[in-house]
C-alpha cells in the first residue's frame, strides 16, 4: 500500500463534467483529487476483500442478536420505532449497498471504524470516476472495483415493483449525483426510476404519493432513517405499504452503537477495535463518536475536536487508532458492499485524522499478480 | 477482480459508454468491425464477475409510474426537515 504523487490530467475537469460528476469541486475546493493515488498489491486487495466479507458476517450476526435480545438501548434506538426494525429484519428485506470505513496502513488487519449502512455516498466516484481515471493513468493496472456491474445485477434481487422512486434533499449536488447514479443502474436493470425531492413526497391519508399523486410503492431514499422517522411523516411509515431502500433494519448497523455491540459479541476480533457505550473502558486513548453523527461532526479524539449538531443522543467510545498519515494526508478506506458482498473501494483523505465532508477522494489501483 | 471492459451509463453524463483501453480480442474485433452487438460483446468479456445489464439491453426505459387513483387531499412537506445532507 503506497501513496504516489501525480500530475493531474490537464483535462480532468472537462472529463469530470462529461461524466456528469457535478461535485468534483465543492464550494470551490477540490473534492476529486488526482494529485495523488494509492497503489496496492493484489494480495492487499484480497485481504481487504476478505476483511470486508468477514465484517459483514459479524454485522449480520450482531443485527440478529440485537433483534432477538432487544438491544435497542445499546444501539440508541427509540422504543417507538423498534417494531419497524424488527418487522423489516424478520421479513429479511434485502439491502442494496453499504460502505465500511476501515483503518489500515498495509500491515496487520484492517479495523472497522464505522459502517455506513444506510446512506453511504461517494459511490459514483468509487464506481465510475476512478475507473475512468484508471483507464488513463494506469491502463495496464487494475482496480478493486466491480461496483457498476454488481449494482445492476443487484436490483432484480431486491424484489421490487416495476417503479422505484428515488429521492434526496434539495441543494446537494453530491447527494443528487449519488442518487442519479443509482437511478442509472436501476434503469439498466429494467426498473422505472423517477426522481422527486424528499419534501415533495405526499401523504394522501393512506399512502405516500408522488407529484402526480400516484402511490410510491418503493422508494430509494438518500436520507437517514433517524431523520425520516423523526419527521412529521414518520408516523405514517408503519401504516404505509411503501418499501424503503435501504430497509429499516439497516438502522441497526448505521448508528455507532453497533461498534459497541460488535465488540461485546466478538471481543478481540482482529477486524474490530474495542468500543463501549461508556468512556474509559478501552484501556487506552479513545475517540468519542455521537451515536448518529455524520460527516465527522462532534468527534472528540486525542488532540482533535470537531463541532456540529450531534451528541444529545449519546456516544460510543472507540479505541483510538489514528489513520495512516502519508504526505501529511490521513487516508481512510471505504470498502463497498453490494447486496452484502464486497465489490470495491474508495479512499478519502483529510489534513486531519478526522474524515469530514471536506475530505478529498483519491483514486487507487493495483497491479495484478501476473 | 478484473472488471469489465466497458461501463455503460444511460443517465449520467447524458448516457455514454466508457471503454477500457485493454479490451479482449473478441471485443477489439467486434469494435473493429463496427458490429452492432459490439457493446454487448465488450460488456460480457473480460470480467470475472460477469456483466448484467439485461434490463437495459431489453430496451426498457423509464417513463410513467403506473396507474393509481389521484386523490385530492394530499399533504406534502412532511419529510425533509433534516438540516444537513442526507448522505454520509
């Protein structure tokens, strides 16, 4: 695992634009960053692939344990919404995708930092944009990336009606780009995939409806479950027949509470870091993460603190294992799962050990074992 | 691990096909002949995972959302109070 400094392609902005990659720069700052890349060996990619599959196995076992043993307190999930999660789990509603954030420096075992199991982003750049970069920068190289074909293949297994509505908040090019890319893959899988903003969803007293007042039978929402349930329409979710993607049970895994439950169930597992709901139990330095924090907000780590609106819901305290720092950039590996199986990765870098919404996406490649 | 030789997009970027610079011999031949099924051949070859794409190749496109009854009293704006971006 090695970081290379590169000269960006002179036409990278035009290439990004032609791909419809509307958030290559965010607020005038680069988000897509090809001034560097990461090189892996095939064996390293295999190790990341295996670790991701293993962590998914643990996560599913932990979800099942949480449901069977009513562990909503550990996960910080309100009693009122628990039955929805139980029902969703017992129906085994399929998951489309998720992203595990891993700490790894090329030695030892990758460690799970958190599981973005509900609303992961950076999908389009992981799947398409960095592959397009690979074909230019390392045409003989390879990439841990079969996301595109895996997404198209996954949709039929979701057992959805012919039309799936796609929705997200307004005014976020990043969210809209991720949603439109998923629409693209759904359309290629034969689904109708209309879009509407989350605030445009209607309620007719019995059903959620679109702008033409037609029933939303299935919806992909890039909008966190904890917010969906908290919103004014949240009370209607249990009554409506709408199938949601990701399913409700993913809330078991997307909060940071799952880190504590995983460590309780699998103490000492090589892909986990010690984590507890109470401070001072890891036996060393700790990072405090809000149960439902996002984008690196309200994090307290040795020497670092970020601001934000989260934390009233409680924290998880995880053993401090700082990200590897090369060229003054801290790198986190986002390992993607499609339909529960590893299918690729994307790397984000930050000038601090806390990965935030201002972190930059840096492409990767590996050389096949010839 | 090796991925397909082509990524097809039907919405992003207005729809496009991104070709790898190292297509299979079968793919190269199909493209050289400008064969009508070149996209299919190149999408199928060279991947250890295979390539789905069946829905698109079937020629289906999205359009209407099916027929349901329109009801006059619809309330909107009940979702979306979350201040922040939805993704993470």
